[in-house]
C-alpha cells in the first residue's frame, strides 16, 4: 500500500510495491529489494553491536540517569549524485571563505561594519564577540578551521543552508563510523557502487591543523582539548585524537609559561603548537573569561595573542555563526568575494526588527522560532506542531527578549527511506558536511546525515530522538 507523499524524497519517486527509485538510487534499491527481511533485521542488530564495541555513544544533558546512549543508525544510506555534490561543494567553499573573511575583518579593519552592510550593535553587543581577540593575527587569516554547515533540502529539491556551525561542530566521528559499519556489513555494495571515500578525514584534519601552526614552527605538536568524560561528545574527542595519532588532553594537563603552552608529561614539559579545542570560549581561559572554569588553561588567550599557539577553531568565531548574524551571510559573500551566493539561506525574520517582530507574532503557528544562541534542537518552537498553549508561552518569551529570537518559515524538508517499526517509510533528513580550512579549503565528499525517526518530526538532533545514516556521494 503506497504512502502519501507530501515531501520531495531523495531516493524514491513513489513508495509502494513496486517502489520507483530515482535514477541515481536505482542500483541500490534493486539490491535492497533482493534482501531477506530477516537478514536485514540481523544486520541492524549487528550494527548496534559494532557501535557498542567501538564505544560510539553520547550523553544527554539533563538526563538524571546519566546513561550513555547509542545514536540509532539506519541501514538505508542517503545517496547523492556527483552533480549535486559538486554544487554543494562549490557553495560550501564559497560560504566558508566569506565567513573567514568576515571574522578577519570584524577583529581587524571592520570594513563591513563601516560600509553599513551589518549593524555595528549586532556585533559589538553580541555575547559571542570577543574584544580580547581584536587585532590578533591568525595563520593564513583562518579563524574557522572546522566548519559543520547544516544543509536542508526543501521545495522542489533546492538546497538551503540552515546553520553555520563554527565554534565546536560535532558529529564527524559518526560520519566515519557509519561508513565503516556499512562497509563491514555490506561489502558487496561498495564493489557495485562508486561511492566516494570519507575514511581519510582524520588525516585531512591533521594536515589542516598542522598547516596553521604559529609562524616558524616546522614540526608542530597538535593536541585535542576536551572538557572531559562527562561531555556529551567525549567519544568523538577521544576518537579523533586516536585517529589522528595525537594526545587527548584536558585543561589540567596544560599550562602556560612565557606566553607558550606546554603539556605536562613524564619526560617534562612539551611545547604545544596547535590546540583543536572542543571547549566553549567561556571556559577556555579563567584569567580572561569565566574565573570559575576548571576546563581551560590559565593564560591561554595571552599565548594566542602572542602568536605562540593556534587554537582551532579560533576564540571568537561564534560571532559568525550566531543566528542573528546568519541572515547577513549572503551579503558577506557579495561584500568580500564579489560573487552571488551559490547556496541560499532560509528566509529569516529578525525579531530585533520591529517590522519582523510584528510579522512573527502574527504568524507564530506557521513559523519555526529559534533562540539566537540555541543549539541541539532546544529553545525552539515549531509552530505547526505546537499547541495553542505552547505558542502563547513562546509569544511571552519573544516579547520579553525579542533580540534573542529569529523566525523562519516551516520548510517541507526532503525525506529518505528509513527502517522504522512499520517497515520502510519516509523520514526527514538534513546534512552536515565538514569543511576544513587552512592553507587551503577542502572536505571529504558527503557528511553526516541526520534523520528524524519520529513520524512527521522535523527535528533530527540525536538529543531529540534523531538517528544517522551513511551518506553516499556517487562518482560521476
């Protein structure tokens, strides 16, 4: 019995028996239809076992039980043809180049503000702006070394950028392990399909981190700085350190002397040149930011200002992925690159603007409203899914602090076939490609596909019940 389709599906033209796959997915779908349901059920169990053995779990903040959970993994991959990836890659390179130019400008010449393209108060009154970094030189003028840009597909299949994650973007370990599990369970699929590899991401990441070492350092020492085992993404911190062959450290393992950062080792102090930090700005240096932080390194900002250590991503990058700054990214592309944006933004209303605020308050049942500093699917209202009471409660929150909210239309996000309790059914997805910036910009083909496993849900975050899929980019 066919499922009524109200959204663009990236794999199938129509569900039912027989299903009608799009051309680029025809080979995989033909294989899938030949699989025994019992064998696929066993494969799903094997996948869970493999993830548990690797230790690929996450913690949910606020979960009193404190239990580690597996992120559900779906065996049906998301498949992108080469032509679509080429468009995405060009748009992502363009966008990240403009965001890095913006960060360099904001902390130096401020041309974009003087030109009136972006309001000065939106920057200087923003909690993510770090005046301590004003005038600081970054190797190759790169501030956002690792960018996890969230892409959604809507309408007739157009791609939109939903968010620019430039602070401590996470999820890349799941991208890599999803692929490893698929290759282990179904090796024949990768001999039949020309799927672009992603397994070399750690090597690429290390290359980019080493390329932004301070001037004069020929053989840089790189470490991954983690808040510790209780962080929800700790698995990924340890995983990436292990895959790159570098040390995983906590703040207590490091100290600053003569504006240089050192690690404590059994052989004595070891100079650290590049820190891939997975700690938020506020906790990085108790002498500069939160004095009560035990997660950072006292004097780290001074070492950065002296040019004797590179922190990736740079302190202060949060100003470029703030949701209130997001609507101006197309203008950044035009201003710094003299190009038209390849990838579109989602139309966005800034509640700090009186006219936008009136529109949002009049149309709350139709809109998605987000906190400008919110993350992980928290602090948001999905109007079409909300009750009247929830809408009115959110209205009061917006009125109390309009500058901290934006609103966007509810997009008809694309779907992909997904294994659920009732069988194979469409579920909404997004994509987080990871863009690396150093001496050059590069990325592996694909990214992390997140899937909303609840029927009708548009929230893909793991903390909100979402899962992941392997993402295939097919060679031309």
